[in-house]
C-alpha cells in the first residue's frame, strides 16, 4: 500500500508546477522563485543537520517533501548554473539523490558533472597573481607580457602558412554532449583559413587563423572516417587545439583541450 503524500510534498508539487509554467513562458526569474520555494521543503531544510530516527520509526525528517522538491531542486540548480552560480547550483542538489524520480537520475549525474567542470573553469580564470605582493605581481606581470609578446611574434610567422581542408569550410553549430553545460558555440571556418568562434553563453568572440593541412583516414575510408587536429592561432597571441572526427559531410565530433566533447552540425 502506497503511503499518502505528506503536506510538504503536496505544497512542493504546487510550487513545482508553477515553476514549470513560468519557465515555459520564458519568465526565468519567476520560475527560479517557485523552484526555490519547492526545494526548501525538501532535503535543504536538513542541510547541516543529521537525519536521525529510532526503532519505532520516528524521525526528524518525516515531514520533508519528496520527489516534487527533488525535481524542483534539479531545475533550480540548472537555472543557477546557466547564470554561472556554481556554488548555488551545488547547494540546490543537496541530498536530492534520495528522492529524485528515476527518469531524472541521469540528468542529475550530468548536472553534477557540468557543475564540477564549470567550477574548474571559473577557478582557472581567477587572478593568477592573487596573494602576491605588489613587487611580485609587477615582476610576474612583466614576465607574462614578455612571454606573450614572444609567442605572438612566433604566431605571426606561422599564420600566413595556415591552411584548411575544404571539407571544414562553413559555419558549424557546436553543442556539448552534456546538455547542462552552457558552452554552445558557433565556429566559422573560411577557405582562407580565417576562423571565428562565438561563445553564446559568454558572448565572447575569438578570431585568428586555423591550420588543418590534412585529415587522417580520408583517403582510405572517406570523409565519414576523416579525423584530425585543428590548430588555432588566435589574433590575441594564444594557440589552442581542437580534435575533430567527421560523422558525415554535415556533422562531426569535436573535443576541446579540457576534454569537453561537442557535436558540430553544419548550418551553412
């Protein structure tokens, strides 16, 4: 016999439905308010408090909302991650694995991985001179600028030699395998080896020259098995690499240096 839902679960269900409605209308802030209200009725109420019970079945967590609060917490974490708030997203997922509906468990795993990856990227973008004295900061900054200038000079000699295979020329929409990563990009490759990468989430744009002299396996097995390395000489003076593998003429898999995998689809 299935136990009846407690009051907290019923209230959380109402907040969850309201949040979904606001989200479908594009009112994300309102949706976050409703998801937050539902989430606070679940395990978040016990954050930092041990969950205990006795042999008679009495517990200090029996009044917590169940699956609706867990589902709302998932959507709340997703919304916070999209805003770049990895700490808030991580807090939203506190202990929801106990009551998350089974059909959302894979989403929970992917979301946890996305939060960890974005958090790592944010840490890498922090001030590299943090904790240094003014003298140390000045010296380190001078060394950085000298190294960057030497690298820029080397890149400027390589850029005129860059070339790309014709099959890569076009505009590609890159979507990460993990749907919770806010890392969608648009990659444009021109026949003269110019490239542009527009990061939709960050609103940033990179430009420069791309060097892809040839694709492995294309001669033996055709375009569907062609793969290789894209070396990108950024006009800012940095060098980065992407690995690509064609699926067919209009699709390929791309892997970034940090291991993020994308499916790229030709849109032009």
